[in-house]
C-alpha cells in the first residue's frame, strides 16, 4: 500500500467528499417529490468493491443510510457472485428492506465503477419515493401486518444492462404507484446523480492513479477506526444498561421495549439488544442492517469527530436477536422503521450518559410523525401529500436542546409549508412553536411545534398517521425532566377525535374545511430545573416558550410585573424547594 503524505491525503479526502456532495445536490435539484427535493431524504456514496463497506458519503446525505447502504451494496455484490454477468453500464435497482434497505419507499440504485475491466468501487444512490403502492397512500401503513400491505417489493434487478434501460422494469414500477410521474422524476434524478458521480470519480482517478486513490480510501477507513477506538478507550470500562419504549405496534395496544446493555472494554464496545421485545405484528419492526445503522448514527452524534465511513464500526460488536423486532426478515412489516430507530438512538444516548455524564444528551422528541393526506383533484388526478415534522431536541451539558428541529437520524429538513401548499390542495392554518412542551432542566429541551392544516380539495381527503411518543415522553438525564407527549387530533361530524392507539391511525376521512392538528413533543431536559439560570428562565417566558406558572412551579423563578427576575422571591422559592 502506498504511503500518502498528509497534504495529498487531505486533498484527496476533500475531493472525494466533494464529489459525493455534488451527487447529493444533483438529486436534490432534480427530484420531483418534496421529500427529496426539500427534505433531502436521500444519500450518495462510494462503496468497497468486495465488502460493500462505506468509503465516502456526502455530507448532506442521511446518516442513517451510511450503515444501511453498506448492507445494500453487499446484497448486489452477493447477487453478482451468485448469478454472474456483470457488465460495464449495468445499474441495479431495488427497495428490499431486508437486504440492506430501510423501508419500501427508499429505492436504491447501485452501479459498478469500472477501471480496466475490474470493479474499482461501487456507486450508490438512495432516495425516498413518494408512493409505491400498498394499502395507505405514501406507504406508512400503521395497520400493516405484512410487507405486502406496505407496497411493492423489488429485489435487486438490473434496471440497465450494458447501459440500456430495461423498460419492463420501469413499467412495473409505474403501474404500482398512485403518483407514477413523481417516481419517474425521482428515478431520473438518481440516475443523473450516478452518471455525474461516475464521471467525477473517473476523472479524479485518472489524475492521481488507481493506487493513490485506493490508498487514500484505505487510509480514511483506518483513521475512522483509530478515532473510534480512541473515543471508546476514553470511557470507563463497564456495562451500562438503559431501556425505553414504543407506544405500541399499531395492531396490539401494548408497549414494546428496546433494552440495551452497553459494555465497554478497553477500545472495544458491545451493544447488546438481546433483552428487547420480540418481533411484533405491526409495522415498527426493523431489519438488522437498519438497527446497526441506527447505532452508527447515535455514536456519530456522541463522537462527532469520527469520519463517516465503515471503519468506525470495526471496534463495535452488535448483539441483535433474529427473534426480536430489531432484526426481522420478510414479510414482517417495517414501514414505521423511523420510530424504532429513533428510540434506539435515544437508548444509546441514555446508556452512554451513564458511562460519561459529560457527554450525556437527553432524549430528542423521537418521532417523525409520518403524515399522509391524499385525495383526488377536480380533474380526477390522484394527489398524495406525505411529510414528516419537527420537534424539540434534548438538552445537553453545554446548551439547551434545539427548538423545532429535525430528528437526529438525518440531516434532512422539513418541507416548508409554502412548498406543500403549492404542491397539494391543502392550507396550513398554524405552524409554530408549542409552549411548555420542553423537558425542564438546567439546560432545557427544545420545544416542539404545532401544525394544523385544512384540505381544500372538494372531495376531502384520506388521512393516516404513523407516529410515536404518544404515551412515553422523551426522557431527561442528569436530573432533567421529560418533554411533552405527542398529540394528534382531527375534526369530524362527531367532534374532535384522537387516535385510540395514541400515535397511529388510518382510514380517517376529512371533509373540505375540516382541520387536522399535530402537536409534536419537546426534548428532554438536562440537569435539575432548579439549577437553571433565572435570567434564562425569564427569557423563556418573554419568548413564549414557557408560562410564568411553569417558571415559578418547576424552575422556582418568580418574575416581577415587568417580566424580570424577582431575586428575593426566587431565592425564597428555591430555598424552600431545596429544604
């Protein structure tokens, strides 16, 4: 292996990452559906020719895809080894959630990067398509008991053979979607991103040579492994246990447990989820590859300086039972995978908080609130609005949690109200912060949000929600308090309604002018509320984030008529609470 000087290594690392970033940007600017174009629910990267391990990923791609895409590319590698017949210009397409996928809406395109007749690496693109069939428009079916009710499953197949598109496959995809034009636009955006990536990578390799670029990729993986080992070694040895819960699986109204026993021994770590609940009937199951990817995201949030490639996972062992709902196989339903991986991330945060309180982060709001609103336009055309929504992140040792943020599974953003209103016959009547939703603490959680919308289409709309945190609030750490619960309501002829399962519902019909209302959770707090700076509490009251009663009763802070801190009354309140 060639030894690279630090300057060459830094230049190549930057160039490689920039190419992946450019692939991301190509798709974001050309995709038809707002979940990719605005929310950036996609990812591109370069992967090892034999193992499929992540070598390079764009900085704007979803982190949850880093671990999962390695399994996806390996599925293509295994298919080629089994069936043979790989040619330059071949492109594989699939959405199998049990073979390195996440759920059926996430379509993967994998293409070999060839150099002189050999595979130098694999290029891959993944993006969330708007609708792929199934019982519920948008794919998030909270009542699914098997994957067939969530949409069409495509195993790894050749979409292109020697550079020629196989129209039969496109026809199958088009026939299995309520919005085929949207999917067609997203597919072409992904293909363009792959073509651009191939040209850019080939030019870079031509400039530096195969051996030099290969050396840079291997050095990056070794560096990520070394940094992860160093971070683990800095933690005290021991086993740290933490548990959290899902409301239910959408079918049986019983909680599901995610239990983690995290063991640190020197520079290695074991994440043991063996005590978690068994596979469930409803759609909150996940495949093992998705579970591993969720753990990667959690650790990346804690160890921020570790680069995004597969090397960082080498010091880590995962114990995930095939019988648990964290390691299922077909045809167990998996549409609600986002809710489960969010809880896994929180559990990793909770366990690491015991190992090192200085790194402790309270739970984020922990649900994407996957909302589907669908109907027909006046001309008969079908429309499907799918979106996810924000909430508060957890407090940490240095700062409050972010208000109205996205979840830590991604760098995605929420589609703006203006984009959704321009794309679909809906009108948002409220979109703002949710007061008193943050977990109290020395550093409080971020506040959640309130969203309300009406349907403008004459025929009304069908509504479905797949969410969480309706019964088990985001936890606080180091003495902090939990955030608020998730709330969802809709208007009907019988008055205001809410889901019997707290956070999951389908089959709801709303008429034009009727409103649906979502109130997302805030994040958990860090540290005792009575230790919060009274000036910060007063500022929160002035900004409408908390009420004056919460300031007094929870934080022990009294305010004068002008809204400033009443120092004497505050001292009395806090001294009384301490005694």
